[in-house]
C-alpha cells in the first residue's frame, strides 16, 4: 500500500523533471522581436559583405577526345603467325578517355599554363607548387559517363583569363598528344618504328658481310635458295615470338593463358628451327652459306616489321589524335561566385537558429537556478569553473 501511495508522487517528479513544450515556446514568444530583427540584420550584413568580395567568373569548354577505332591491320596481323598480337600486348589501353583526363591534370600542363599566364603573380604565390595547388582548385576536369565528353571548367577573377585558360587546356592536350603515343595505332607505330630501325641496321651489316665473303654461284648448290629463305622466315617468326613473349611478361603473370600460349608457340618454332639447322648442316657449310642465311633472315624480319609499320601508320592516319571541340570557352557574362542570395539566406537562418538556441538555453538555465535543489548544483558548477 505504501508503494502504491508513493507512485503518483514519483510520476509527478518525472513530469517536473521533463521539459514541456511550453517551456520552449514561452521564451521564443517573449523575444520574438529579437528573433525576427537580428537574423534579418545578419543576413543584410552578409549580403553587404558579398559586395566587397571580388566576383569569380567560370568558363567551360567541352570536347570529344580521340576515339579508338578498330584496327585495319587486325586481319593482316593474324596472317603473320608469331607477330600476331605483338604490338597489341604492348599497347593495351583500358580507358583512353581517363588517360586524357589525367594528362589535363598533369604537372606538365600545369607548369605550361603557369608560365604562359604568369599565374604565380596572379595568385600572389612565391613557390610554384603553391601555384599548382591554387590552379588545381580553380580547374575542374570531368568525364561524362554516358556521352564520353570531357569538360574543363576554370574559375578566375578575370572572365577573359578564365576562358583563355580553359581553351589552353585543350591546346596543351593536343601538344602532348603529338609528343606521346597515346592511341593504340600510335603505340603500334612507335613500337614497329623502333624495331624497323634496329632491323635495318642489322640488315645492312648482314649485307656487307655477305658481300665481303664473295659470291660463289656454286654455293647455291650446297645451300639452295628456297631452303635458305624458308630457314630465314622460320627464324624471323621465332624472333618475333620471343619479342612478343617478353612483351607479355611485362604486363601479365606466367600463369595467364596468353603467356602460356606465346611460350608454347616459341617452343614449337625453336624446335622446327633446330630441325632446319640440323638438316642443312649449318656449322659445317661454307662461310658464304651462313652469311647468306643471316642476310635472308634479316631481310625477312625487315619485311615483316616494315609491313606492320605501314599498317600502323595507316591506322594512325585514319583515327588520328583529333580532339573535336564541342563548346569553345567564352568569357562569362555573369559571375559564378559569390552567390549573394544564398549567402544572405544561409546567414539569416543560421543566426535565427543560434539566437533561438541561446534564448531557450538561458531560459532553462534561469528556471533551474530558481529551484532550490538545482541551485546548489549550479553553485558547485560555478565554483568548479572558477
């Protein structure tokens, strides 16, 4: 019975300990003038401050990066045996558009723009790395997921400089594209160009050695021309297969099917080459025979690389590193920052919430201080703070 009699008192204590909505509404209504006027004044002040900030203008350019096309040399490469896929393994590009975005954000492009537009003076920076950071904050490069278009947006205090900076990004990308082999055809062309130069030198050396040995028509009986050409072609294919295997191993592990297939092809070609050498007695033949073989080998290898080089050049001329500009950046007619209306509204709302919180907190503090049981605790709190 005593416990039941004590329950209403505990409920009353809980109600007294809680915060009623009237306790929150009362101080807000009492200070409604302050809550109405002060936030408006703060918003007006923020609006006035935005007029003191120098406006920022944004210019944008949109362009279509070079498109990767299906190589015209695909069918021709397949007919060359061991050379099939040789350059493709060295020139695989997963996402060319991402490469162009990375180039636009590279240090090379940034330094070129910094020097051309004297951005260290514009941004009032002493060090180049600080200028690069400021430029990166003012430039936004994005790639459209659906349309594949690259967008470059530049913020600057000067609308003309913002437009020039945006357009210069495209020009710098063109310049880098002319220096670097970016597309699949460009990489194949650069690869076979290097191989072609090396083979040309080796062919010249083999020809000089053949001429120095002296031509003897009777030697053709010991080394028929057809056998020499077949041996040379087989050796050239084995060399090409070895180069391809080395190229694959740079990018793939030993357990991948591509590497295993290339290794099997190389082993088979080497086996056939050993049989050809044994059947024609390479070491016991006259000196002219070995030099003639070497000459035919280099000649065949040169023809293979020359054919691939021309096909790569044809593909490169078809696709080209053509950057097609969709929207040229122009000086902005209106500022992009600061957004005066947004700043005024945000400041007004922030001031309203801060003042309302202050008014309610002060009211609850005073109510707590008026209660004897709370006053002692508040006195202890003040003493601890002092």
